[in-house]
């Protein structure tokens, strides 16, 4: 009974949080989600020559093609961010940002680095949730008209987005024998399973947001490292990628798990 009371209290807190923040939460979620693209696009501007030289040295493609790569990344990411934040052509912006993820995965050889690949896939999961949100807004003007067939893709986007977001947390698991690591792995694994299957989804996602934000501030404090050190850029990259996944989880909190989830099935039982 005590556990049920604790769970009910936690769910009430999550519902109250959503009621208070429902007008602002989607905007915060979108800003967090596109933050890594915004940071990377700005970095392309200030590190144009370094990025161009790196691509040229890696692929031996010449300065012209390397410059085209940097230009596409810069313009594609910044324009996508502007469209998402302004709520214009969001679906096209999402597809463009998907393309940027795919391009960078190949160009920077992320395909062969499991940790970075999983984080990029998690970032894609956040974009899927953003795409689902934009479809939801598009349908809202036809309220009252049955759209079961049309909403089906949205439900599967939400499912795919939730599952892909889970990959970020799999990169945070620590396989050592310390008590804190074991506890973190157990609690984290339980929460990501709940989000993936869509059970107690809003509460689990909100808990993951708090947990991941704390880990991000503690482990990826790039502002404490001098800018000239390589570790500064690595920590900054991790920080903003994690913020993007936090944005995806905030969309889960704001939108709910969607039709393909245990929470939705419970309503039918």
C-alpha cells in the first residue's frame, strides 16, 4: 500500500507539473531538441577552415568538396533550427536535419563507433517525436473528423522516437562493481524500459529528464575546461547532444506516449 501511495503521489506531481507548464513545455522541448544542431551550425561558422581541412584530410576530396560539406552542414542546421523554432515547415526541417545526421554519420565515421552511433540514433528519435508533434498540430484544425488511418503514422513515429531515445541511456551505463553504478544502472534501465513500452510514460520520462540533466551538468561541464583544449569541444558536443535527447523526452512528457503504448491500452481494458 505504501508503494502504491508513493507511486500515486509521484504521478500526481507529474500531472501537476504538466498542467502548470503545458503552455511552455513544448517550446522548451523544441529549443532543447534543436540545441545540438544550433551549436554545431555555429561551430561550423567559427571553425570553417578546421572542419574543411579535417574532411579533406579524412576523405581526400579536395578543398572545394570539403567546403561544400561544411556549407551544407552550416546552412542545413541553422535553417532547420529557425524553421523549427518559428513553427514553419517543421516537417521539411525535420527531414533536412535527418539528412544532416546521416551525412555526419558517414563523414565523421560515426558508423563504426557504437557509442556515437547510438547517440545519433537517439537524436533521430527526438526528431521523430518532433515530426509526430507537427502532424498532431496539422490535424488539430480538423477536430471532430475521424482520422484513425491518418493518425496511425503519428503513433508509430512516437513509438519509434521513444525506442530510439532509449539508446542514449544505454551509452551511460557503467559496468563496474561500485554500489552507485549498480544502483544507477538498475534504476536507469527500469526507467528506459518504461519509456520504451509506454507504461507510466510521463512520470518515467520526467524522471529521466531530471536524472539526465543532472548527469549532463556534472560530467559534461565544458565551461570548466579552457577553450583551447580538445576536451572542451568533446564535452561541449556531448552536452548539447544530451540536451537534445532531454528535449525529446520533454516532448514525450508533453505529448504522451501515443497510441502504441501500454498506457493507451490500459484505457481500453
